[in-house]
C-alpha cells in the first residue's frame, strides 16, 4: 500500500470513529438535584429518550429503567430501587439512606 493511500485510509478510520453514537444511558440531560423532606437530597440524570435515569443517592449510583404504569406518571426501577415522578415532584425508595419523600427539583 502506498504512503498516500495509507494516510487516506487512516484519516477515514479516524473520521468514522469520531462519528460513533453515544449509548442512550450515556447521553443525558443536565443532572437534576431533588431536595426532600428531612434534609435529604439525590441527583437524577435522565437519558434524552426519557426511558433511563441515573440516580445518585446515599453515595451510590444506580441506573434505572422506565417501567409501564397504569396512571401514566413515570416510574423507574432496577435492583430494588424505585423512582416515581410527577412533574417536579419525586419519591425514591430502596436507595441508601432512604427513603426519599416529598422531593422537589430546583
């Protein structure tokens, strides 16, 4: 392979690798801090598609996936941790130092 052709091939591979997509759980909106009753707090970063949330509470981070509900308000769950939201309000169960009740963003 000639040197110019090798350089062109290397440049093409580099350009394609820069176009790689980010997994949904890695692409997220800005983290939201929830302030709860009893002075507790947790942080949630929602995936852009709205189906996954990364929650950090009590020094532990957990990836939760949205589960279907009859009421229509989002509920996210995994590994015994459950986050239920309604507008700016949320409750978090199963996370360390929980439960987190009457939580509000902002």
